[in-house]
C-alpha cells in the first residue's frame, strides 16, 4: 500500500480531489486535514500560505493513474505530490483497500 499527499489553498479543492479519487476507485481512502501553514520559496520569494492537506491511501497498481489524475485535476501549476510506501498495513485494512480499489497488486503477498 502507498500513501501520498498534496496540498491546496482552498478546502473545496481539497474535498474535490479527495472525493474524486475515491469515486474513481484510484484511492481506497482520502482524508483532508488542515488548515496547515506552509512556508516555501516561490519565484524567488519566501512565501507562506494556509493550505489543506489531502492524504491518499492506495494500491501500487494505481500509483501512476492516481498521480496523473491528481495532477490533471489540481488547481496548482506545480502541485506537491509525495508518495511513500507503507511498511506495515493491517491485514483487514489491506483487504478492505483491495476490495475498494480498481487494482489488486498483492495477489500472493501477505501483509505483515
């Protein structure tokens, strides 16, 4: 299982991304939290912004499709997109995620 996240400046955009990815079965679950304050350099200046973080939990077989979908639907020209592999996933949660996603990349691998 993978976890990825992005941020938006508007709650409505975060909700739209989260809901859309789950409706398309690209992510088994998406969560929105925030606001959080982000500090970053943009176009040579130090900036800060109030943002909402969207967390996506998904199967490796959906990684490319989810990334493409988020980038196509994201309001930012350069959206944050960070993916990490979950080292340990509960067996029942992983089974639920497989049942609620379009791809099942762990047919022979048993979760720890």
